[in-house]
């Protein structure tokens, strides 16, 4: 039952085939059974059960709050949740219980959703593996899938069964793992350079980064304020549309949200492909792109072309500067945003209290990991008076050029861009940590980053399994605030590729491990 | 130019650097030094010469003034703004910089800044930006202050102010100082240092309150000028209601950039004098600093570019032990606030929600009369002297009191002003009372002046009545007149007799007058007054005496 989509479980709840409490309990016990994935930092068992009971009461009275009533969800641990510990996977906020909820969290709760817990991440969302938080790395559920296991036995490097577990990608790896392993029906991530789409692709789920300004950031502990967007992770595109409909809209508490009212939409299954124009950015043929992903990408392009769509190669010439530009802008905002963590009002405070300055220094030394401190240092360097023009202003100008590339492409009639989400399928943890966080982040954000620079909506759709039996996703980038068009295309694509469901071994009752979809002939 | 204030002996330095621990005020203490003084030949060189007969010293004074915006809630949060509330009782999640909170700009604060900008003849920027200014300080929870470094809300204005010059300070001159800019920014919290327990206590009630920073160009040359400019600004802010501008409550904080140089030479090195939080000490602090720099330079020393605090107890400025003096604030655009866009009637888009926009023209049309206009009107309407108009505006509520009295009496306003400024204000000052605390209402004063005007009592009797009125016992002037029998003696015969009696009792004086010394006549009039306890009309008495003396 846990493996169905949000839409399906919502229908089951409405028809009384399952009760919110039963559903919640099942999810909670499954979270416990999959604890080794390390997807959750905090399990809010008591409040979740209480919320489920309340939901049940509403169902009984026939007064449900909306489509999400009774639906178990998970939230990345960098969103504030009133009364529930919010850590950002950092010593700095360990034990911090916020007095308010992020707007997006509140919107979920107001719709009757049941909040199961807070999901794991890289410390302060700085990373692309979900490996660099104080609670340890998140394990990709696909490490334990029959699809992967069978292939890796063939490749015969599984003497030690547990040593080859795979990273989820990041930084919203906990949320991606939670949705992928069926412990919740939707999860919130955050997306600053690809942090929602990257783990979604690696975990075989849908990851949506909406347009900047469409969803409130109030209560999301910021990484880069000018690029952060709450992300949505679901099992399918339809589910993402449902959650988007709940979250989108102006928030007086976030001045960067747009005033225009947002109208929730339902996606049609049918599209007239002949009216569609898909752009293939040539610059995304990047070094390091795996041949498998490349092949999949061009097959996907053919799929659209065969369906009658126009598929055109386009150029985004400045995208190649995106990563370096991001490095400057990100670290500068990080340096600024992290300044508030001084141990005075909240969070960790060092016992070294010889002077206020000593206390600040010790608090920040003890509270932040090397990655965070490194970014704070570089950011402050870029913001120094003598460097500001050379680095920060220049990076802002480059950012404008990157954004203008997209404007030009869309002005020339392109509806949606089709790109890879990641260079390849995911890799084992032992491989991943051979490179440092900065190198990994620079590599892994390459296809996702530019959309954040330009503030555009983008979605990754699980497309096929690699030779190793691991998911590969492809990304669609849409026009600003044209989520409906973007998701419609994504849904059509999803229906065509028929991505196989993960077959988890040993984690669930084997009797239920039925593959619901057959792989499409096209992508096999 | 007020040369007298440059006298070397005006203030004697009594304290050395480091005698007293640095004091702290608002966030201004850590602001970057403004760009160096511009060389200009505008300043006249009429200051007294230095001791060795070299060219005279000229002081250059610029001001940075932080005015707390009078608003119900803070600049970026919904917390209340209130003076002297219990510590940390007015702190929102944003004010305490809880992670994930975002600023939401208070429209009222923007309007206050626009209003102030218009009143100071500024151009209002239709687009302005917010920036983060970083520094670590315990009363700055976010580690940065949101301010307007790159593009402030108002620029290029001017402020005209007047001051009395000349030996007797009886000559009014009007000067103008350019306003560089007005920027919106957050106030900081307050740190209270408990040295005994070696603790610092933080009160965040003030953190995030809206400030307008008004930057005046270095175009003043003395403490007196600076004080007059600040006083005029204060009046303007209070007239607009954009700030209560009460210095004692920290709603108006002044920092002064001070340097000295010889005319024709480049400007000297500046110091920044902070913590001038009282109108009384403003001029003194600046003048002290001018003298200190002159003395330093004349003794062969140098002036260091440093921040100094004014210690009002010692009456001198002392270097602030501020390690952050040279700090880099690492300014950055505030990413959580879109540019602040203002409209005028022409640019206002159709179908706009008026709650969502600020219309500059709308504000301009509703500006109240500014102090300068009010003064001109007072002079024109009532025929009073310009300096009287200044006094009327300088005392809170005095102009209203004056106008109220004028409305209720037949007395010529030119005469009323004398009673207001000499008798009334003198008494209030002596008893340290504000106009609104006056025991004599405008109605009673008007009644009294009417009795005088109608000839019911003499002016010296009126003063006696006023004495009685100060007691605040609620008796009307007429009651007092009746009780004390202060009515003028109207009976001509009775007056003639009294005058005759006085003349007879003072033959020597009579002889003097008859010899031609008319001055002694006044003595006789006084004697008649004394005899009657002021119940006579001096003009009438004079006529009678003159008539009788010439007989």
C-alpha cells in the first residue's frame, strides 16, 4: 500500500480503504525498518500520530481539509517546524526547537498532511551527496534494490555486501531516499544549485524546483537567498503538481514571492506534441557526461521528435561559467547568512567565554564543519572592499548573462529545454568521498545550477535504469512561472518511459515486491 | 562666521586618552568613514589667528544624524516600537534573527523617509536598494545591519538654519547645509555591560527599529552652527511627525566629522565624534574637538583619523577603544528585499492597490507647513520680530499657546509676544516646566491681558495678578483683581489728590524737575505707583504730574 502514488493513496483514504492512523503507523514502522538508510534525522512519531488521529476524525465527519489530508509527508531538516527539532545537520543547531513553522510546512499541515519527520542532508545543505552532515551519510535505497543487486553480483564486486552502498546525491538526499523507499508520499527538499533534482535523479523519483518567487522561503534556513527554492520530491509528476498547488502563492512574510495569484492545476495526459518545441542545449554535452546518460538523452529527444514535436538544438553559451559564478555568489551569501550563528540568541554556544570575541570564535569553530567554514571564509574574501568588484559584481554580471541566455532561447519559441540531470548514475560512498565536497558540488551541479541562476522552474523525471541497474533522470527546464506547461510535458514523458519501480529486498514483505510497471521496450 | 567660538581658551582639556571607558550608542558607531572632505574655496577665512601668527584655523564640520522613525512597528517586522518597555519584550522572531526569518518592509517607515526627504528638498529616488553591512556585535543579532549603502531613498537636499551672531548675539543669520542623502536602516539592540559580574546583557527591544540616517555635507564650521542645524532638523522631523526626535530618548543621535585646516590648504585629517546624545552638549563637544585638534597641531602633533566619544561629565572627547575602527563591512545587496520602488502620480500604474504603493506626490501634497514657513507666517501675521518667531517654534507648544492667547484677546500680538516671551517663558524656564505644564492657561493669560488692554488694571497690577496665577489655585484674573482691589483708580479727583500728596512729600525731586531734569519725573510716577500699589495708569499719572509741575 505504501508504494502507490500520493494521488492513489488520497483516493484510498477518501474511499475509506485505509485510515490516516493506519497509514501513519505503517509509514512509521517502515521508517524504523529502513533506519539504516539514515534518511531521517528526527522522527516526529507522537505529533505524527496525533495529526493522523485528527485527520481520521475529519474523514469520519466528512470534513477533510484537502487532497493532502492524512497523507504522510517528510520535510528536509532545514525547514523550520514549530516544536520539532530543526538541525540543518549541524552541531550549530543540534537541539534547536524552532518556535515557528516555515510557510511551506504550515501550508502542508493546514491541508491536513501528517508530518512524519525531518530528513537528512548535508550540513546547511552544502553538498551534493548528503554525506556531510553531523548525522552521517544517507544511503541510497537503490543500493538494496533487486535491480542493482542482481547487476552487481554479475559484476562480482560484492564480497562485502555493505561496503558498496550508494550515495543519494544531495543535499536533499534524506527526502529523496524517504520518497524512494516508500516511507512517505511526498517530501520537501530545498534547491539552490540542484539539491532537490540531483538526489531525486539518483534515487529514481521526481524532483521539482519551482520558479523562484512562486513558493515562500519563509522558514527555510537559507543557503543562497537569491537562488533557494523549496523543492518537491514525489513518486510521479502528478503528485508534484498536487503538492505544488498547495505550496505556491504569495506570502507576505517573503517579499520575494510574486503577488499574482497562483491557480492550482491538474495535468492532462494528452498533449499535442506537434505544437511543442523542445530545446536541446548543446553546451550540456559536458565533459564527464556518461555515454549511457548521453544515449538516454538523445533517445528522449527522439521520442519527442517522433511524437511530432520540434526538437531544436539551442545554445546557452554562458552556462559553462555557471559553476564558478555560483561559487562566488553562494559563498558570499553563505558568509552573510551564517553571521547570525554567534551562540547568543540560539543554537550552540561554546563554553569558552573569556570574552565575547573568544566565545564567537569558539562557537563557530565548534558549530560548523569544514565545508561551512570554508565557504564562510571564501565568501568573506569575495566581499572584501578590495575584492567586491572583481568577484562579486563580476559574478552578478555573469549571472545576468546566464539568465539572458535562457530568455533568448525561450523568446525564440522554445517551450521546454531537455537536458540530463546528472552526469551519470550514482556511485558508491567509498568512491564519492575520494573527492572533497567542493569538487563534488562543482561536478554534480553542472546541469542543474543554471536554472537556479535564472530562477527558472525545472523538474527531473526518472527515465531509465543504467547498466548497473541504477536510476537515471532527465531534466526539463521551463519558462518562468510556466509550471503547468513544464509539468504537462514532464508527465507525458513520464508516461512514455515507464520507469521501473524500485524492488526493495529485505526491507518489505517480499510478497508485496511486485513490479507494477514493465520497462518500456523503448528504453530497455 | 562665528569667529568667537574658535578662541583657544574656550575649553580646557582636562582628560587624556583612555581615562574613561568607551561608551556605546547605536549602530552608527561602527559606520564607515564617509569619503574625505572635499577641497573647496567656499569657506571664508575670518577665524582668529593661531598663536604664532600663522594663517587662522578654520574648522570643517559634517554631521551624520540618526533619527528613529516614529512608527507603530519596526522597519522589517511587526514588533511594536516603544521607549522604555521591559527588556526584550518587543522582539519578534525576525528581530532575534531566528534562522529562516525574512524582512518585510514597513510602509510607514518608507513614507516617513519620503516625507523627510521632501521636507529637506531632496530628490526622492524612485528606486532604492537595501544592503547588508556586516559586523559582529552582541546587540546585532543577524551579524549584519540592513541599510541603504548603494542607492538611498533620498539624495541631494538642503537644510536652512538660522543662528544669532554678533557680539551681543542679536543678529540673526541664515545658513544652508547640503544634505547628501537620507537612508533607511535598522537600529541595533542595546548592550548593557555589567563590569562587576563581567557580563554583557542584551536588550533587543530597539533592534530593528527604523532609522533615517541623514548625512549632512561638511559645510559647517562650529559647534554652534551644527547645533542650530540639528535643532532645525529636529523641529522639521517633529513637525512632520516622521520622528519624535527626542535626543534624551535616543531618537536623535548625532555623530560629527570634525577637522581643522588653514584656509586655502587641503582639509585636515578628520575625527569622528560619537555619542553626542544631548542637544546641550552638541555644540560643546564639537567645539572641544576643534580646539583639541588646533592645539594638537600647534604643538607640532598630528590629528589621527579616529573615532572619539564625547564624555559629557568631563566635557571632552576621548578616543573610543574600538577595535573595529578599520573594519571592512563587506557590504552585500540584501537578497531578501526587492528594490524599493516609489511612484508619483504620473508613474503610478493603473488599478494599483493604494495600500501596496507609496506615491511621492500624494505625500508632497499633504506635507504640513515647515518651521521656516511657519516663522514667516508668524512674522507676517502678527508683526512680531523674526527672532521671536524662532523662540515661539523652539519651545514645544509655545507657538500654539501664543496663537491661542492672541485669538482670545484684543491686545495687539506685538504686545502679547512680550508677555509670552518675557513673563511666561521666563517663569517656565525658571521652574523647568514645559509649556503644556504651565499653571497658567492661555485663557487666563488672555483674560488678564484683556483686563490690561481695557484699562481695568495697570501693567504692574497685571504682573501682580500673574504672580498670583502661577500658584495655580484656579482663580480667574478678574477674581484676583477684585480680591486684591487692583482696579485702576478711575476717579480723576482722587488721582489728583494722590499726585499732589506725592509732590508735597518730595519737594527736592519737584525742584529738580523744575530745574529741567525731566528724568526725575519717572521717579515721581514710580512713587505714585507704589503708593497705589500699581493701581494707576502711568500715562494718566504722567499727565497729571506734568500739569501740576508746570503750574
